[in-house]
């Protein structure tokens, strides 16, 4: 995620900021300009027109996919296209690492990627963690239809949650919500409304306004991506992970969200890590393993 920062002289480009926030402030315009950067899609699917009537919500079974490495182990993947409450179709991939996993992770990815780019990594990561995982693309990302917006991504994760709950019949207390960067927005929103096994927030930010104006502490009705206003409602255990050298989302955002959590565990502040390289640090894997296989099982 990119933020609008001061120029080299330390001064804000007020003309740019005025255009960014417009007047009167329009949350949708702020959200669109602040956050969403769908990449050139890395895969294609051909949807089967037959609807699966026994599943809620309505889903379709794609008959062809070019997601990288999808066909190497077809028994480990289910590809699903599900319709959201906002009439978009989102692409989901369910990765089956274990027959009876302790937990299933619902993963909301960061910006400028789609599930074709991250499938291999999270297949291997969740295999090491002894979990299954459901990956999904936001509206307007990959082969998901529609346009990305705050309302749409919140509807997207709700649909993905319902796929796990009703198609795969996974109890809520066996689902871990995991959001990365912009993915923390739908993760926090859903976790504030639904009880689940646990929540992981990687490189989160407090809100759209606070990302642009780091010293802005007063709530505003036109703020967007308001994680700071929702995180205190989460009843599940929350693990926050952030790099100390994150130049895109300062670690202060992670610290503030951690402090606001009602049921937090020890956070992980990775010394020297930036925004996009947290996964290469050994303590990242170790902390995830402890959270998933020890702290959530107690």
C-alpha cells in the first residue's frame, strides 16, 4: 500500500491532498486513491455455467484454470467462484494440506498481488503449520469481478467465510482470520462481527486518515479503512506482526492496534524487517507456529 507523504522538503502537496480527499470528503474516493492497486492478473479461469445448488452461497465450479502449479497436485486444491452480497463473483482456492486440520486459515492478501502469485507460498506455509487455507481474490483482483472498494472487500471476506462455514462445514472456532496489509481491513471488519479461533494481523494500519496524516488522532466520520475503530470489538485472540523498518506502514500503527486489542497475545516486532519481506525472517515462522499450535489450543 502506498501513502501520500510529504515531499523532500517535508511539506505536504496541499493541491494533491485536496484532490485526494475532495470536498466534501467522499470516503469511496479516498479509499480508491489510497489503497487499491490490482495487478495484471496472473491466471485465467473458464467458469462452468452449472450452479451447485446444495451449497450456500451460490457457487460455480470452474472447468479450466491456468493458476500456476494448480494442476501439479489437483487433489490438494478446490477452485470455487462464489457470488457476494454485492453481486460480484470472487475466486477462491481452498488448499487441503490435511485431512482433519486443527485450524483452517482464511487469508486476505496484500495489495498488488493475486492468488496466482501467492498460492505456492501459502500452500507450503500452511502445510508447515499443519493447517488448511482458503485464499481469495478481492473484487477487481485476478479473475474476481467488480471493482475494489471498502464495501466490496468486506462483502468478499464474508462470502469466503460462508464458503468455509457452509460448503466445507468448518466450525467458526476452527477458523483463523489472517490479514496482510490492506487485507487487515476485511479481516478486522469480519473479526469484529464474528467470533473465530484467532486473528493474525500482519503489517496492519490504523485507518486511512492516520496513514496519510500520522499525527491525526481524532476520529472523523469520513475516515476509511477504520481498523482502529473496530479492533477493540474483536473477542478472539489477536496476534500482531510488524517490521520495525516498514517504510510503507510505520510500526506505530501495529503497536497502536495491538494496544487496543481486548484479547491480545505477545506481538512480533521483527527488527530490520520492511513491509514486503517479513516472511523471510525465521522468527516469523516460529511465532506463527506458536500461535497456531500452542496459544490457540490452550
